C-alpha cells in the first residue's frame, strides 16, 4: 500500500505581490515608465512642467497690485525682490477691471448691468435645469425685453408694446378661427403682429409713457464694452441662432425644391465667408441695403450678423442630427398620422437635437469666442480694451497680465459650457450602452 | 381609391392649402415670391442709396494707383502699382499664411493627438490641457498675444551689437528681433535650375519607387528596404548635381549693419505672429480629430491584427491608420478651411492679406465698399467651395462601399 508522504490540506495563503507591483510604485511603472520611450516622455514632461512652474510661481508671487503704471510696478518689484526679479503687474487689472466688465457704461449706473446679469442667471436656470418648475419659463420669455430696458434704458413701455404684438397676433388668430376663417388665421395673425410693430408700437408706447412714465436714463451703445458687450452679443446670438438653425436645417432637408435651394444657398454662402467680412458688411454696407435714411444701432447690426452666421453653422449641425436618425422614426411619425410640424416637434427634433448636443454646444462656444471679432470693427470688447490699454503710455509693454486675464475669463465660460454639454448628454442618454 | 382619382372633381381654392398635392406648390410659390420681393427691395434700396451718394457701380478703381505700401509681398509691388495688384498681393499673402499654417497645424495636431492617446498619464494630461486651453480661448486673442510677445519680449536689433551683446543670433544664422525674423536666404547662381530640376525629378522617382515597391510586395510578398532606397534617391542625385554645377545655390546670411540687419531674408513679425497663433489654435482642433479618428477604429481591429502576429508599429501603419484616416481627413480639411477663413483676422496684427488690402485700405481709399466686399466675399466663397468640393471628392472615394 502506497503511503502518501504529504498531502496539503489547506491552501497556502497567496504571497504578497512584489513591491514593484503594488501601490504608487506600480502606478508609476505602468503609467509613467512602461518603456524607454515613455520614460523619456515623462522626463521631458516633468522638465516642461518644472520650467513653467519655476517661471510662473515667482512671477505670481512677486505680483504688484497697487501701482499707477508699469514703470512703477517694475520699481516696486526691483525694490522688494532685488535686481532682475520678474513679477506680474496686476495693478493694471485692479485699475481697469470695471472697464473690463462694463466698458464705458456710466459708473453710477453699474447696478443696471449687474442686476441684468443676475436676472440672466435666473432666466437661464429654468432653461438649463429641467427640475425647476416650468412656470418660471414665463420669466425667461420676458427677460429679453427686461434686459433691453435695463441695459439701454428709455421707456419701459417700448418693450412692453413690442411684447404686446405677440398678444395682438394671438388674439387675431383666436378671433378669426372662432369666426370660421381658420384657413387664413395664421397669415392674418402674422400680418397683424407685423403691422402692430411697424405702426403702433411707437404711438402706444408714447401714449402710455405720457400717462405713467416708467423710464430709465438712456445709455448710448457706444458706451457698451467689456464682457458685458461679449455677453450681450453672445447670449442674443445663442438664443436666436438655435431656432433659426432648426428652421434652416428643416428647409435644407425639405422636399420642396425652392425652399431647399434657398436654404442651401443661404447656408453655403454664410459658411463660405469669414465672419469678419459679414461684420464689415454690417458696418459699411447695411445702410446701403436698407431704405435711405435708416440708421440703426451698431450693436444690433452686429448681433444680427453674428446670429445669421451662427445659424448657418447650427443648421449644418442639426442637419447632421436629422440625418443620423433612422428612417423608421420618420415613418413611425407618419404612421401615427401626425402632420409635418407635429411629427417634427414631438418625434424628430427631440431626438435629433439630443444627438447633436455636443456639436450644438460647440457652436455656442465658437459663437461666444467669435464675439471678440467686434474688436476689429472698433467696438470695445475685452480684446479691444486690451489694445487700448496697451496703447496707454502708463501700461505700454504689458502683455501676460492683460491677455492672461481675458483668456482666463473666456476659458472659464467656454469650459463651463462644454462641461454642461457633457452633463446634458449623460442626463439625456436613454439608450443602454 | 382616393378622391384624386374621382372623375370630374372640381378644383377649389382651399385645396391649395388643405390638399397635400397642392400645398407644397403653394408654399414654394409664396417662398419664391417673398424671396424675389425681398431681393428686389434690397436692390432697389441699394440703387437709390448709391444714387443719393453719387456713387456708381463699377470696378474701374482696380486699375488705378494704389498709393500704399505693403510690408510683406510675394510678387513685386510698389505703391505705384494698381489696386488690382494690391488685391492680388493680398490674396497671395492669404495663401501664404494659410499654407504655412496648415502645415504647422497638421504636424502639431497629429503629434498632440497621438500624445493625448499615450498610455503615459502625465503626457496625455498635458496634451489634454493644451487642447482645452487653446480651444476655449478666442483665436483673435492668440493672434494679439503672439504679436504682443513678439513685439515686447524680443530684443531690438541694437541688442545684438557690441562685444557682449544681450541677444544672440541662433546658430549665427537667424536673428529674432522685435521687427521680425532675419533668416538666411538662398542666392541663385547660374545653373540652379539644374539642381532644382534634379531634385524635383528625384521626388517623382521616390513616389514612383514607392508605388513599384508596393505593387511588387502585393504581387510577390517580398518587402524591399524602401526607406534607405528612397532616402538615397532623394539625396544623392541632388548632391551630385550640386557638385557638378559648382554649388550654384548658396545662402546669404543676415549681418548686423549700422541700424539694422542687412542681407538674408526678412519675415515680418506680423506674419510670424499670425502663423503661430493660427497654427497653435487649429492644432488643438486637429488633435481632437486625430484622437477621435484613432479611437473610432474598434479595438477588435487592433486585437485581430495582434492575433495575426503583427507588431505594434505595423498594426498602427497597416491596420489602424488606414481606417482612421477615413474618419480624420474630412474634418481635417474643414479645419484647413477654418484656418484660411480665420486668417482674415490678419489685420489685427497688420499683416496685409486679402481682407487688409482689398477689404481694408483699398476700400477705405476708394470708398467702393460694395464692389470691394463683393470681390472679397467672392474670393472666400470660391476658395471654400473649392475646398469643400475636394472634401466631397475624397469622401466619395474612401467611403465604405457597403450594401
């Protein structure tokens, strides 16, 4: 009988992994030093980082916040940190930050743009966060008029009278539909609204203003500047380019030849020329295209051009989303008996927009960045201000502080927008992946 | 059976809106009429306004004397040349910065895109930061900032003077000053055509040899040592021709004279600033395209290639890249288009591109806003239609032929 010399009855406990395979050592090995090339890259990156930090840290630490000019800044830095020390001159930002925010808006009226900004946040909240009560959207709808009144001043009755145009149109449609002219009701309503805007807004606003004058000190457009200007142009462009883009995208995918041709022509024309040429048209040529004697506000002209420009890009983005939808969705909508607009509104658009969220937000970001182009046609947006400050003999030669400040603000806004788009994508993701 | 087929159905006016057969016609007619009305209104306004201003609509101003200088020109130009020639100089300058920009942006973009996919944590984070920072800040700011850096942080030519100068030329050949870059410039002696011609021929030969090697490999499976043969083909004949012709191409180096550098070539700082800013900015977008393209190739492809026994290098070259290119190229071309359109911001740093000559000084001097803007928009429009037709052609060529 064979005798079993040794049988193990219990499992040996596993040995601890070698020291190079656990904890930080392993992470370093796998992520930074997995091969010769990687090790070299790591060393190069560390050298680059070290170079950046070793130059920037003292520069920040030596920063001067109280000085009247760049020369004074440099003297203070030399006096405190010794000959040859480098340091930032943040004094220029301390001196000019109000201009960076508000341009040349009258100082005693700063409360108006500030209030408008907080109202903007309140108006955006229900649009961005769907958990808030839907009734707040009424405030969002009223906000553009309020914003216009607060920023430009003048009589409150003008925006109210403009809003009243929508009420007039709605009433006209209701009355005509009730009287049995449902066929022409939409056209008549549109006509009534336009006529109201063309001929009655002025007199009605004046009449009310003479009874109850609700007016703020008017502020001229040429005083607007800084981030206020960028935000006004950017937000208006964003708000109007999306619906316009949706219409253009639908037009481009339409079966109707003429509508399609017009949409394609518009989109390709706008996408084919740089924004700056459109802004030049707004400055030099718009007066030539409009009836003799018309001369309207430069900011409004810029906003119109920026909106049209962004709308063309938006249309292409949304067209991509529409094309990505399976045909079955269109057919299912037809099979349910929905008419064109209902099927678009209830079935197609929600899905197409969801698909194209990242690119739509990308368009918003480039629109917001493109607002800086107004500096070239002479408006004082943050970049225009930087140029004028650098031309000031006190601050001549200052580079990093100003451009860094403006870049940082844009970076925060744009990065914030892209993060929001990621959040929205995650929230709206209904398929399981 | 639908009512449409009923005989004797009377046409009623309301059918124009309620009947889907006629409705689209109605809408189109309305759209066309409103479009034509709007166009007529605009043209009418324009005619009236031009008449009121006493202006005519003609392009004769292109033949008149321009009277302004251009700091950087590719073709001979003086301020006695015509506005038309100034416009051409501007257009060529646009092409110059666009081509330079596309080249640098592609190199940087591909590099950063690949670094971003690197397994090295630090490197991929750094590349990601680059992309985020450059994409989220307006390109105009980069243009201004690069120009300001070149203006305020580079030495004046005087700093190169003296026994112990505060600034040094790079390799004794390139001087970076606050006016621009002074670089060596080729001087062509008789016989240079031979060298350049031979070089062009050897480039053709390299391409032809590449094709031959590939065809041979596909036919026989034999792999030729292409790299060394190509390198030899590229270098040897040119060197030989250079030797035979007695070094007809030499370089003129910039020398510091009394006030400034003389000799060599000069690149204005506005061109450098614009070029670098556009390239750095566009490189961030290209990097994202490259990363997206490589990630779009499914892992299964890489794994299958590895299972076939290919080494990582070959997997990249033979399996991943050919498939990724299909995804990368179309957005890459549209980035080129964007770069070209962004180059119209050149006026911010005083670089005289098409927008700055035709749509800038010429327009201001002659007061021909309408004509100048039409020409300028026409130029950009033709350019972008051209580029997008190239893109469509490429798309059609490489798209997967499924189904």
